C-alpha cells in the first residue's frame, strides 16, 4: 500500500478524481488508455509493446494509416483500442531524458496536456496514464511524477474534465514515488 504519512493515492479537483494505482495499464477498463509511444509511432517495448500485443494489429494499422508522419515529441494522437477494454488508445510522445537542459520538462508536460485534450475532445469519462518517459526514455522518476501530476491537476482545474484520471504505475516503488509527489502537491495547494 502506498498510503501513510507523506503519501496520497487519491485527489479530487471539483468533481474530477485523480487516482494512483499499481498495475498493468492494459488491464484497465477505461475510455482511453494512454500509450508511451515514440515519435515515429513505430511500436517498441514497455507500455507500447504491451498495448500492441494485447490490443492486436488493428491499432498499428490505424496508426500507420492516419499518422504516416508520426507524432512530434510533446504531442499525442488517438486511435481505436482494438481488443483492449477501452474505446481509444492515445499515443503520447514524451521526451528522451538528455540531462534536463533540452526542454524535457515542458515537452513532458505538453505530452500530458495534449493527451488530456484529446480525451476530453472525444468525450472520455476515464483515462489511464502510464508514467510517460520514465522507462526506456530514462526521465528521473520524481521529477517526471511531479510534472505528470501538476500538469494533470492544472488541466482538471481549468477544464473540470475528464471525470477520472488514473495513473497506472507498474511497480510498488513507482507508485510510492507518485504518492509522495501527490502528497507534496496537495500540501502546497
Ligand atoms: N503497464 C503500466 N506501466 C508499464 C507497463 C505496463 N504494462 N510496462 C512498462 N511500464 P516505457 P518511455 C512502465 O519504456 O520511457 C517504447 O519502446 C515502465 O516501468 O514504456 O516513455 C516506445 O516505443 C515505466 O515506468 O516508456 C518508445 O520508443 C513507464 O511504464 C519508448 O519505449 C514508461 O516506460 C518510450 O519510453
């Protein structure tokens, strides 16, 4: 469990709820699952591999047909979700960590914002995010968690939608870091 002093796994912004859970994002029953994609939208390992494996080939076929030029870092595109228990997959492209002076923080925030905008634009009531850029792209976890949560809270304050944003963290250590950062943001607000 990630509860306890200094940790928080649920936070409300008006009628919207932000949740932190541990798990595999491909098990989520939500309107939109966010993929940690690359700018060529070429598929890969981690979340991307799991989504295309479980979702089946229709997701890549639609991606290639609709977005042949890929997607710039800091942005996102949307497709159907194939065999997953979701309506949509939102392919968000976070930055590769290069030491912190290459605009990574703004690009990571922008990837989250664009994914949330697409979710709202498609009337999604619930969205599941992985910890973008924290795997193969090596973004330091605490900083990435703070940006993910701060950007989401700001978006929910401004837009009052989507009603549920759930971060699905693959292991307990990652959930703990997110829960610590969420507690800090809640204390600061
Ligand atoms: N469910 C939830 N989280 C997961 C899962 C899963 N099934 N699998 C891994 N994670 P990554 P990135 C966690 O590497 O850093 C791909 O090859 C993982 O532990 O998936 O944005 C793409 O094609 C980590 O905390 O995404 C790109 O080329 C987090 O999800 C590149 O990797 C993100 O790890 C994107 O790298």
